[in-house]
C-alpha cells in the first residue's frame, strides 16, 4: 500500500503516520494480540468489581478509581487512534500519572480486606493497559511501570493486618493477573524485536555479496550519485550555453570541490572491498569485528565463498546471548600452488572469535565456513580459531 502524498493537513499527516506504523515490522498487527489480552484483563476486573459491590467497605472510593481509570483509558485510546497509532513518551508518562493514582487509591480503599475476597480490581486492570501498550512504547518503559505497580500491590498486601494463610492463594492470583501478563508480554515483544532487527541487518548486508568487488559503501553510493548528478548539471548548463566559459569564480570553485570529492570516492572505492562495506553497514558486525585485509584479497572470492564467509561471520558474532562477540579476521595474500590440472591461486583466512565455546556455534555456521574453503579449527581457553584455505577465482 502506497503512502498518501503529504498535503499539510491533519488528515494526511495522520494517514501517513498510520501507514508507516502498520508497515513497520508488522508491529501494528502484532499489537492486536496484546491489545486483546489487555482488554480481557480489564473486562474481567470490571466484572469482578461489579459482582462484589456489596463487599467493598469504601465503595465510593473504589467507584471513583474505576471512573478515573476508564476516563484515562478512553483518553489514551482516542489519542492513539487520532495520532495514527503512535504514542509518544510524553503522552505515555502523562497517562501513567492518573494510573498510578488509581493503583494507590484503589489499594488503600480495600486495605486489610483481601482476606474476605475484596481486591483492588482497578489496580489489577492497569496490567491490561500495560499489555496493550507493548507495541507502542519501548519495553523498558513497560517494565518500569509494571515494577511500580508490583511494588504498590505488594506494599498494600504486606502492610495490611489479616490472616495470611487464608488470603495467600487469592493474593497470589491477584498479583498473577496484574503483573505476570505484562512481564511475559515484555519478554515476548523484546524477543520479537531483537529477532526482527537481526533479520533486517542480515537482509541489508546481503546485497554486498552480489555487489562489485570494489566500490563505495551504501551511504557513500547515495552521496556519489548526488555528486555525479551535480557534475552532469554543470556540464549540461555549459553545453546549452547557460554557463559561459571560463566559469565564474563561484561556479569554478564549486566544480573543483565536486571533482575533489568525486576523486576521493573513486580512490576509496578501490581500497575497500565488499567485505569492508558489509562490516560497516551491519549493526551486528560493526564495532565487534576487526578486519585485516591489506591486499584486498576478499575481492577475489567467488560469490558462493562471499556468501559463506559473510554468513559465518554473522552467525559466529551472534553465538552469544549477550552482545556480539569480538571477532578478528585476517585475510592473507594470494599465493600459487601447483596442481595436476595446473597452477591454482589460493589464500588463507584466519578467524578468531573471543570467548566462544565450540558447543555454542550454530550448525549453519559450520556449513557456511566449509563453503568458503578447507577448514581447520582449534579451541583455546580464551577463543576459538578458524583457519580457512580458499581457492581464488582464476579469472580475477
């Protein structure tokens, strides 16, 4: 679905925000599930409150908390829909203030009464709101709010005087309804977003496998296209007679600057190979991989070897549950060996991954390494070393 053309009106702006939100990693569609789960918790809490109206010792207080809760929930839903399914940090924290007040007052309204089955239902319903916000705000903010709600509920339970043995099971269920779903939802959403970021990173750098052996990186390519266009404009204006020769000092200075920048891009393009650009453009490899390829030997690898080398480096860097592992790659100079079929050009590639144990390596990483060349690996206390001997494309 194509995005609407910006017209400057609020309707066009909101439509654009909605289209962008729904297209981003499927997060909008993913938010339907948590939203439905949150609605179930809110409705269940409301039904429980209505069915036990007679057991609340401070009924006006609890009714007031529900009125404030529903008013806040309605305002948030209206704001999110009006803003194209976006919830800013400012709006989120402003909405958190009345919700925190709801939790505190609702717990105070039933303080000491949990042994009779009277619970702060409006406070429990806040957990449903937090689940619904999982696809709209960062996970850290949801976890912080859930933690505050947990402290309020536990403080209310711990400070009240009643028979613990008689009410422990019911209090445990109350806490499970209020805080367990937001925590589980946060873990699930965080795993989904992490997986999506890694998948997008892999897709982005995949283009370097089929890119020319030498050339500028992705962002430099965009700037190079802009410089080339500006140079063509100057040539066209000269050819059409719009600009007379000799050029004016301002135009000549601008043309000289473009020529200098163009030469710089072309020169750097002959020094940096496709692997260098893949490391720079990857959020996983950038900052965790040190590449030493003084002879630009990576440019001579076959397409299948490029694919295998890039895949193995990416998988090895992600062999830890934490941050990407520090990896050092050294590609040696090309040498020639005599075979029965004639001379064959080869090179050595050495990969050292710090703090990597053999059992943590993905099976796909082994297959990718073997597609590059003959593999020999050794394990040391502090790292795992992979030595590859690769056949070089004789046509390059």
